[in-house]
C-alpha cells in the first residue's frame, strides 16, 4: 500500500507545451484511482511521473512521505503494466513471472511459491510452461499482471491495459481486475480513455483535459453531475 501525494506537479517536454499542468492529488492506501480523459490529455505522463519513468518539471511528489522527484530515486516499489504487455519473448510464463524475484535474489523455493500463488490468483496455472507467442491477448495481459504483482508492490500501475482486447474480453478482465484489487493490499492507479472502464473500476476518478485536472470524485458522485 502506498500513500502518494502530488503537489502542483507539471511536466513540460523539451520544446513542447505543458503535458501536465499544476496537478495536485492525494492517493491513499488501497484506493483504486483512475485517470480518464481523451487521448493526449496527460494521463500517461502523470502515471509515468508517479512510476519514476519520467522526470517532474515542477512541483513535488511524495511516496509514503518521502520526496521522490527524481527518476533516480527509483526503488519506489511500484509495478506497471502496459497496453502492449511487454513480456520477455524468450522466457516461459513461469520465467516471466519469476524474473524480477530472480534479480532480487529471492530464494528459488520462495520464488516458486510466489509464482504459483500469483498464477492461481490470475487463473493462469495451466499456462506456466508456454512462451508468450503461444498465448492469446487476454492471457498475455494476465501474465503481464502476474509479473507486476508477484512481489506485491505497494502500488500497481496500469496504462490502458485492456485497450488491445475485444469488448467481451474487456468486460471479463474488468471483473478480474476488480477482484484482484479486492484480494491485494495494494494501491491501484489506472489510465484509460474509456468512461465505462473508469466508472466500473475506480474508487476515485480523476477527469483530465488538456493536461489539467477537471474533476476528482467517486464514481457515484460523478454520475450526479448535470
Ligand atoms: P494521454 O496518456 O492522455 O494520451 P500523454 O500523457 O501521453 O497523454 O501525452 C500528453 C501530451 O504530452 C501530448 O500532447 C503528447 O503529445 C505529449 N507528449 C507525450 N510524451 C511526449 C514526449 N516524450 N515528448 C514530447 N511530448 C510528449
Ligand atoms: P532458475 O532459472 O534458476 O531455474 P526460475 O525461477 O526461472 O529459476 O525457475 C525455474 C524453475 O522453476 C524450474 O527449474 C522449475 O523447477 C520451476 N518451474 C518451471 N516451470 C514450472 C511450472 N510450470 N510449474 C512449477 N514449477 C516450474
């Protein structure tokens, strides 16, 4: 679980206009926060600054009270999945999920236990010996999620994770992601341009436009807007 604070954060890409302007938000433990808005409104940039994949131009970022502005202060115990899955093609599903623990020198037995536990949580126990090219889109995204959550990060970040899937699968995966949030002691932050996804998944919805936060509210309160 992570408490994340953004204070007057802006991002200006070199030679560009501000991608994100004066963005302030508190994200609390175990919340499911959604950044929603049209393409180009700064959702990914905000997520990437939280993840430490992008420098902050102005403002401050705190994670559990610790100042985290620099990309170098990188070990912020967060994990991210992307729209395109980004699995290691030469590794099996098992190895993809185990890899980060191997880098951290987690003992083999413990690795195995965690991989199996995570695979069960995502319903991919039968796929552990397959390579990514032998998986469907939905299966790949489950593996990508497994790889991200296996070490139980404080925050789990998702950037349009369902955009490449067909409508039926998206519905199913939405339910699975909601259940995952119930089952894990982890803060979820999720980027989407899809309002249905935002409304059905989030506990807190951040509506963005042109790099600026327009509204932040619970889904039920957003529905009440005129
Ligand atoms: P979204 O995720 O809402 O689609 P982004 O955060 O990706 O929006 O982009 C916000 C704005 O920043 C856009 O105008 C985009 O063109 C610009 N942008 C994003 N990444 C870069 C980059 N690496 N260099 C320059 N401009 C960028
Ligand atoms: P290493 O490369 O050191 O063997 P890994 O964490 O990648 O470390 O684990 C590979 C090991 O995991 C295999 O030797 C095997 O014992 C176990 N393993 C691989 N696939 C599966 C599977 N589908 N189910 C259970 N255990 C597996």
